[in-house]
C-alpha cells in the first residue's frame, strides 16, 4: 500500500516529484463518465472503469476499487483509498490522505503550507 499525505509525500516504493510544468505533454486520456464526488462527510465505494475521479470537499471517505486514469483530491481531511492509478494523483488542500495499491502515477502534492 502506498500512501500520500498532503504537504508531504510518503509513498513506499514511489518517488515524490516536484511540480514542474510539462512541456509537450501528450494528449489527455480522460474518458466520458469521469466521477465527481463533492460534499462533506460522504462515504462511498465506487469503480470509475478507467476514468478520472475528482473528490472535492471535507472529511470524505472514498474507497475507489478498480483502475483509474487519474485522481484529484481537493479540500481538507479527505481519505481516498484506490486500487490502481495509471497516470497521476493530484492532492490540493490540507490534511489529505491518499492510499493506492498499484501503479506508478505521477504524484503532485499541491498542499497548503501553514508555515
């Protein structure tokens, strides 16, 4: 299990990558049917069938089974557990937790710094 905690990357076997603009990035691979979870205190288990998952809010608990192209988490105190992430994981906000079991996605920690 690999873990990302906002404002620091802790991912067993993964490398933290600084946010660097990607010049000449390839075409997007988003699918119709990307899933958006927006709210507070939502608990859900879902499968996006290879699409992208967006979680926006506070104190949400999402169990993302199956394979995802990408996952973006924004807000605070969200916990997302994903089976497989192919392309990237982006985390905005503070006190976010993201765990994933498989894949070698690009990790973007865009956390708020309270220093």
